[in-house]
């Protein structure tokens, strides 16, 4: 047993060690705390964080599970365990703990509820369960519309299933709150492209590039917009940059094929279509381009 004053001093000492970069010293103190006060959930949580920093993932998980056992607010700790497994790429384990946390969702803080649904949605999206992913992203957004990336992630799901007007509305709201979101500008460009508004799409893709010039997808879509606007020379520059940034950018190779087909150079067009198909067999745009070349011969 240990009194509150001595416990507070130990916590302060551990924090000082962490601030000084003495992680192993902090680890020793947190182990003393959990041994002396095993019912103190904060001690177990801090111990788990130090263990995670040291890449001792198994012991870190056990420390979090100890926190769950002694906690008066287990839902918050279950969420932490789920987040731990999500960061480690252990999706099945993360999902299992998120399910347990969802059973006690109303006991969570507002920020934790939004995080729980957002992370649960990420797992569903990773598993291509887009309807369930959309459900969780909507729940996260209903709890906190300003939660990081929730608007962009939900809009991306909506665009994939063709709900372009709603996606556009959500993205405009997101940009009203944060005009500097490169993903939101990129996705709004995709929404305009899906509706055939290529001039507006082009402007959004250019803005996304200005904010984050290292995303090959933005350069590729900018090139595709310029193709649709019949600006072939400018499109070529953007598509070349997309491939420079990502040599496996299938869409850019297919767009290059279309570009040279429009220039009347079917030989180079065929070469680009074939490169796209090497990267992604069955790519529809590349297959369609090859058929058009074959039928014209």
C-alpha cells in the first residue's frame, strides 16, 4: 500500500524522467507504481505508453488490460486498447475491443465517441465493408463535425458509391471550416469531375497541388481534367509529374495513352495502355483504349 502523497511524488518523478528522455527510468517508476497501487488505472495506462514507446507491444497490451480490469470507466480503456491494436495493424483485435467499447458508448466523452466511431469506420473501410464504414463515419461526424478527417473520409466513401451531391455538400462544409485541407480540395475536384464540371475540377486539383505538391493522385487528376478540357500539352506536364512521384500510378499511364491517341500517335498510345495493364491487369480505361486502337486498324 502507498499513500496518495507518495503516489503523487512517484508520478511526478516518472513524468520528469520522460521529459528528460530517460524512458527506462520512467519505466522503472511506473512499475513501482503499479506494484504498490495495482488499482490505480492511470499507472497502468502510463506504464503501457512507456512500453509502447520501447516497442514492447505484448507487455504494453497486458498493462492496458490490467487498466481495464481495475477501471471505473472501462469503455475509455477499451478504446485505448483498440487504438493500440489499430496502430499495430492488428485489425481483428482492434475491432474486437471497439465492439466492447461500443456497448458502453454513452459512458465515453464526446471526443472519445467520435474517435471510437471514426476508428471503427477505418477498419470497416480497410475491409471493403463500405456500408458499415459509412455508418461509423456518419456517427463520428454527428458527434463532432470537426473531428479530424471525418468529413473527407465520409465524402470519399460517398463518392465511391455515387452520392456526389451529398459528398459535395460535406466537402464544402469541410472547406468552410478549414480552407487549407488538401484532401478536401482533391475530393471536391473528384466530385466536380464525376459531374462533368471539368473546369471547376481543374481548379480544385491545382489548389490541392499547391497545398501538397507530393501527392501523385492530384497531379494525375489535374492532367485528366486538362485532357477533358482539350489542353493536351499542359495535361502532358501534369501526367509526367504524377509518374515521377509515383512510377506505379496506373491512371496516369492510362491517361497518357488517351493523350497520345488524341494526338494521333497510336503506337505510343498502345505502349502506355500496355504499361497501365502491366500495373493493373483489367484496367478498364486501358483496355478500352487498346480496343479502340485495334478497331481502327
